[in-house]
């Protein structure tokens, strides 16, 4: 016998407002995944898309910092008097930045 556990039954309603175009796009995305709009929307909401955006912002910031470190190092290497300790420090910052990016993946 195929019965639904009452605690798993979806019997609550959330109403959201969207444009006709947004509804169409959501419907197309749901259909691509073989889901109903309801199931697709619940899964997307529970996945916490807002946390992905924050993660993307952190990664962009870390990438900018890493790029700045690489640029500083490149410019410094073309100076006449290179201090190896300063260069080691720059490479240390670059490696730190790369580590941050890997942590955020």
C-alpha cells in the first residue's frame, strides 16, 4: 500500500507574486528538471540561493585581492633593486589569496 506519511505531506501554501515572464521562466526551468513549479520552487528556496550570492561576493573580493597581489609582484619584479624578502612576502600574500579562493569553492 502506497501511503504518504502525514508529516511529509505538503499541505501548506505560500503565495508569491511574479511577472508573467518570470512565471514562464520558472515553469521552463522546472520542466527541464522534470519537476512541478511547486517542487522546483520549494527546492530552490530550501537550497538557500541567497547564501550562494554571498559566497560569490566573497569569491569576487578574494579574486580582486589576489589579482592585486599578482600585479604588485609583477611590477616589483621589474624594479632594479629587488629585495628578496619583500618578494617572498608578496608571494606569501598571493598564496594566501589562492588559499581563500579554494576554501570558498
